[in-house]
C-alpha cells in the first residue's frame, strides 16, 4: 500500500490559486454590475426630469452628477473623476393629449401620436452617461486597463408631461 499523507495538501496547493482567482473575479464583476445599475437608475432619473420638469440640460446634468457622487449619499458613491461624460439631448416633442371632452383637438393630435410611433428616434430625448472603471490587474495581462460603462436612456418627450413644461430655461 502507498503512503497518501501529502496528497490532500498537494491538491489544495494546485486548486487554491484557481479558487482565489474565481472569487476575486466574482466580486469584481458584482461591483461592475452594481455600478452599472446605479448608472441606469441615474439615466432614468434624468429622462424623468426631461419629461416632467422645465430644467435646462445643464441643471439636469448637475442633478445627475449629484445623484451619483454627492457626499451625503448613504451607501456606494461613484468617483466624480471617473464620470467621463454626461450628455443630455433634449428634443421637445409636442405634448400628447387624448382628452375625450376636447375630441376635435384630440383627433388633431393623432398625427403627432402616429409620428411618435413611426419615427420615434427623431423625437427621442436621451441621457447618456459614460463611466471609466478600472480593470483588475489580471485583466491588464490581456491589454485592457480600463472598462468604459456607457448607459443611455431614451424618452419620447411630451409623453409624461402634464402641463406645458417644455419651454426650457436657458
């Protein structure tokens, strides 16, 4: 019979580095997903502001940046220096109204509604956020040092508007 006393230790020495790398990769990927979710939430917040306020693009951009990085945020804040771009593109689409009491004017809006369904990209307002994420050291071996997360949220302006809010401040 052979002596197997060192077999378990040898197997652990071979498997442990692989397991450690796997755990580090899972943790890093989870952090990227959390950052991505924060950016999705911020871009949707921006499109809500486009649809429901009369804020200027500059004011919306500042509000989104505070939403992601302000010192009073409880929980995970993003690094202000790694936000490479916040782009606010507002296209003021006419307010859509289907008021039965005002049927003649509502029928006149049907053309606008059809136009919004057929050619929506021409009338979409959007918020785009670009964030630079540091890649782990192991990924540097493959040539990648940075990972750019780019999130874009669109809205057909005028769809959520309850009043004539589309006259933006300059």
